[in-house]
């Protein structure tokens, strides 16, 4: 399998989603995330905890819609098929 490139539209969409989630992490927790902390997090928790699979999908779709990028491509890249 070829290595993804930054010019790949799916990778570019993933980066846009990550930017949104990074900003939301900063807003929720008042700091930048550590490398091992989830960008798809449970906002009800006081500390960064991974969101459920269903919530993760919603977070990806919401961020993709905010940036007008292909949510299904990002979900697929992250291993969240539309019917998993």
C-alpha cells in the first residue's frame, strides 16, 4: 500500500478534522493535548478520555462538516466504516 501524501484529499480532510478537534480539546481542557491523549474525547469527563465509537463518529462528522470536507473518507481512514 502506498504511503499517504499530504496532497491526498483524504489526508488533507483528516488534517482539517484534526485541527477542529485540537481546538476543541484546547477549549475543553485549557491546554494543548499531549501526544498520547485522544482528540476524539468524551467532553463530559474532567480528564481527556477517549469517546465511545459512536461519539467518535459524531465528532468526526461534525468536524468534517465544519470544514466542508468528506466525512466518509475520514471515517474510512480512521477505520470507522459507515456501517461498522
